[in-house]
């Protein structure tokens, strides 16, 4: 059941990050991939900063921040 929640939060985070960054959307699977990778990246970055997010909202914020960073990194790599 935790995997299902992780995927749902990843999907929501990928969608939110796409809207915030005006990425044009990646489709259902693309948003899911961006959100899940963003969740892992966000968790890593939050731990480095000494922050901890708990609960559903905290997980969503962490994943969304990670997805935004991921989209920004993808844009930099794409331009290079």
C-alpha cells in the first residue's frame, strides 16, 4: 500500500511541478516518472539541508520541490 501512495504522490508532484515550471506537461507516465524521481531527489536534498517533512502534505511538498529541481536540471542539460 505504501508503494501505491508513493506513486500517487509522485504523480501529483510531477503534475504540480510541470504546471509551476510551465513545462507543457509530460503526459501521465512522464509526470509519474518526473514525480517519483523528484521525490527521491527532494528527499535527498531535504536531508542535506537538515529538513524533515512528515505526513501527506510534507511528502507532496518534498516531491514537488525535487521534481522542480529535476525539471530545471533537465532544461540546463538540454540547452548544453
